C-alpha cells in the first residue's frame, strides 16, 4: 500500500437507495484453520465454485469498520493483526474490486444479505477515505466508478452523487494536450492502468468521445507492434515509454475496446479486441491459463484480465477469450488449497497452493503490510483475483459460452 492512501477533497455524503442498509452479521476471520491439499476438482457447478470463493473472502477478510454497524471493509491480509483489523493501513483500489466482486455475487443470485453487503462495503470505502469518494489517483477513482455504476445498473443500488463526483474528478484530470489522464494528479506518467479503466468508465457514463480518445491513445502510443501487447505507460512531455507488460493492462484495454465495439458498432474496435486477445493468449498464458503475478497490487492483475476477457466473450462472442477464462478457472480450482472447507487460491493458477508444514494452524501475522506477507495467498488481492475469475467463469457458463 505504498501510494494509495491519500485523498484530496470531500464531495458528498452517502445515501443508499434500493436496498436496506441494515447488514446481516458476517463471520469474522479466524486465526487458525485446518488446511488440506485439495486433490479432487469438485464441485463441478461454476456457480457453486463462485459461491465458495465469495464465502471464503467474506469469512476471512470482510469485517466491521471501526465498530460502526452497517459499514464494512476487507482486511488486506488473512490472518490479520490488530493493526490490519483496525484499517490503519488500507488500499482504496483493492476495496473497489472487493465491492465489484460483491456486485457480481449479488447479480448472480440476488439475496438481501448480498445487496446489504454491497451497501456496507461502499459505505466503508467512503468512511475510510475520510474526505469523500475521490483521491488523487485516477486508476483508483475509475475502478470505484465502475463498481458503483454496476451496483446502480445491475442491482438498483445508488449512492447519491458518488458516480457524478467520480466522473467529474476523472474529467477534471484530463490533459487535452496529451489526450489522456495521468496516473495521478500532477504526474507526468500516462499509463494503461489509469487510462484503460477511465476509458471504460467514460464509455459507460456517456462520454464516448473521451473513451475513443483513450482507446486510440493506447493503440497508437502504447501498443508494441512486435508482440501486439499493450505497454505500461509513457512520460509526457518527453515520450519516454515504460515497456513493462502486465496482464491487467491487456484486460482493461480489451474492456475498453469491447465497450466501444458494442456502443459504436465500429468494426475497428472489434478487430482490436480479437488481435489483443490473440496476442495475450500467445504470450501471457501457460497452456491457456493466465500468467502468474505475485502478491500485493499485482495479485489483482490476473482477475482483472479474466473479467474483461469474459466481457469480450459475452459481448462479441470471442471464443478465444472464453477459452482462456475457462482454462484459468479450471486450473485455479484444481490447484487451490482448502482451509476449513473453503478455497485458498495462489498467485499462480498453474501451481498447487503451498501448504504449511504444520497444517493444523496458520502462522501468526508478523508483518501488517500486505506487501510484505510471506505467504502471498494471504493477500486479499490474490483471493479477489480467484473470486473474480470464478464469477467470470460462471457468467460465461450461464450464457452458454
């Protein structure tokens, strides 16, 4: 959590519509558990797998914020120290993805408890952010805008002016000279992790012209012509490119081009999606399984790619994208461990999750930062990737893809 804990303004208060804000009590993480190496594949039904991934995170990570009823956040590691349980350290964008996964689950099978959890997590983000919905990082704000927009569109849960505040902040960060938003306010780095999700948010919020500009920026400025993959970012002025390749940079670009293909009907966007999916399959998968990341922030990279591959498969009937999601879901499930009957995923879906030598108990937390956790499977980011993947797999299966 080296950079995502600052805020810049207060822009409103939380009002929830369409759902009760009284939460059903959720189980708290335990400090010990029985760990087994899961050899069999079951359960076979993708919805059940997604449900178990959800239960694992709710029981291990989701807890009340500062003793306030109806306000929840996800602890960054599990088991969590008292410092982590108090949310002295937190990560805005991890919580945005936790909220987005909670929306997935409530949309998959709507229950009062799931809808209440969406409300409670959004309230937790607003409360812990201290000064409103926004901060100075455009990737953070775009992820939260996407989660809140989906909560509104799919569940009918709206949080007053939250989406409008975030939209205004993203537009305010637009640099017309560069034609994009930077990584953070006042920065000279224009990177895919900010531009991609901002573009998706712009497309969904009616700013198609800006979304097109961002897609074109990624395609003309950050696409590596040799590999066909999208690079990390560019410093402006100067044009110095960071040529690092991340899985989730491909994911957000696929997501943006998919939105534009659907909303504009322009064939160029569909062609870009197909080419990028093919390049990703060729260079960033192992036998069709999304390439491994690590812990901390990168723990989310795999799941983000899976989410937007699934969207491309659903919206554009991209079979290659669907195949990657299905192969990754099978591998992640087969290689999981189980703790008290619930799955524990690793940062590499092609490898079995390491089981401690003494499987009766989990080791006590020594370091309180997710960045320094010795076992990467303890990171909320890694477990969110697994949950996100299994929700994507379910969506494709339910749609017959």
